[in-house]
């Protein structure tokens, strides 16, 4: 009897602890003011503090709510939309995260505030106002209270626009993309030139140009970008992975250009990690890239032992799957832009991709050994097309 009582006591504690950090989204409502401003109210048992960011093409506002669940009846709701909000959807990017995706019909400015329950009992309300960016005409506001909230939010937004990652004292956040961190790794460098074209161009120079140009495109799209190298220096494969971990990267992209004995070989490809290569060519490429440190007197034996223990677990984790998801999105975007290798998404055991907790891909922009493709890769306009496709894939990846 004592054992049963003890087990019941333990289970009760576990139940309370397990639910102490969760809240239920009990309702979501959408209304529109006469001036076109849309208001979304999210009701919950406990106070919520959503992470808010935007995605482009099409323009969407995303609310991620940690440690929460949405009632099935709420997730099935349909909303009467207008010019500002064209659609409202629900998702679950992670087990304990609820996502609300708002498709925007117009360019808007965003403000939000929280209303506590009356007498500290009842429902919390998170209020999100989406104001059209066009000038407001006289007499459009029917609610002076709402007008004041929007006016105050607009002023706060202007003051905080230069530092979008910071919250103001009022809890308002400026309208903008959350700072997802992308690490771009320009392959080779320093004493290691990488592939060398017949025109005497080095892979290390091409990858650095591509990394810098893509960094600018990603930053313009609202991401934080870290380069493993920003000049012609040598960095070990382990050092590249270490930089990604120090940056707390959400995504790691290693940029390279291929080379082959067959000078007719051409086409872009992208690789994710696998202990078993997808083909002999992929295996040979990984072997060449992994030798970069050894050829320059760096012994990778201890590194290989260090990561070998996690490779088996890696297949069981989300990281491998997430890497493949992003690689497939890159292929989808790139095939509209440039020529790809057959089966452009390939697999091999690249040392630089052996991070157990950061989705990682290795991009081969094309072949340095192909005269035509090498000339194209040296053109800024061509690299811009590649960079823009990478950005679209990043937007799609984080917008799932």
C-alpha cells in the first residue's frame, strides 16, 4: 500500500511539473478596423511571449509560441480576412512550439501588447495589430483607444528599428525577421588553394567572393551571418565547425567549386553527410576535401575519433533530416536558375559537415575544370543568381 501511495505521489508531481511550463491556446480571433488595420487576439491560460519574425515570397508574419499547444477546435477555425491579412494558419515546428502563420496582403507595420486577466484570474490575451503602411485618412479611426495603441507602437518601432533584436520596456517588438544565424564557410584558403582552373583561378578566391556576396544578400533579408573566414587564410576543418558552434548557428553552408578529369563535366550539386556515399564520385570528392588538413600537416585522427561516436546517433537525430530538408530546398530553387548535376542532392562523409546539432550542407557551385562553367562562376551576376537562390531556400527552410 505504501508503494502504491508513493508511486501515485511521484506521478502526481511529474504531471504537475510536466504541465507547469505548458499553456493552452484557447482561442485566436481576427477583426478589422475601418481604416484597414487588422487585429489578432491570441487567448491563453498563461502569459505568452511569442517570437515574431517575417518571411518573404509571399510575405508572412510568423508567431512561434514556446511550451504551448493549440486546441484542435482553434486550429480548424476559418477567418474572415481582408486586405491586410489574407490567411491565418497553424503549425507545429517543434514538439513544444505552436506556430501561427499570418499571410499578409499588404505591407504593414506591426505592434503588440499583452492584456492580463482581470483580478489575476482567467484568460491572458496577446494582441497583435497590423497597420497598413499607407497614410491614415482623417476620420478613419472608429476606436480612439486603438488609435492611441497604434500611434504609440509606431513611435516605439521607429526608435527601435536600428536594434530589432531588442525589446522595448513596453514589450513591443519592431516588425522584422528574427535573427536566425547562418554560418557561411568559404572553402579552402591560405596555403590551400583548392581546385585550380586552366586559367589559373583558385577555388579559394571564388568561394570567398561567393561567401561575402551571399552574406550581403542574407543580411538584407534579415538574417545574421557569420563567415568562417573573411580573407585569404587557412582554417582547419575542425576550426570551421568550431566557429559554427561558437556562433550558435542555425544553419551551416560550406561553399566550394568542384573539379574533374572530364572537362565536360558541369553542374551545381549539394551534399549532406552520410557514412555511405551516394556514389563513387561523391566518395572521392569527400576524400579530397577531408585531406585539406592532412596535406598541410594537420592530423585529423583525433577529430575523426571524436565525431565517430556521434555519427551513429546523428542518424537518429533531427540534424541529419534537417540538413537534407534544406539541401532539397536548395535544389528546388537552383534548378530554376542554373544547370544541376543529375541527382544534384548527394551524400558523403565530409568532415566539415560533422556537427551533431547544426544542420549543415556543402555546396559545389560548379566545375572549375569546365571552361564555360568556370567563366560563369567568375561573373558577379552569376554568383548573385546562386546567392539569391540560397536566400530563397533559407526563407523556405525557416518558414516551414
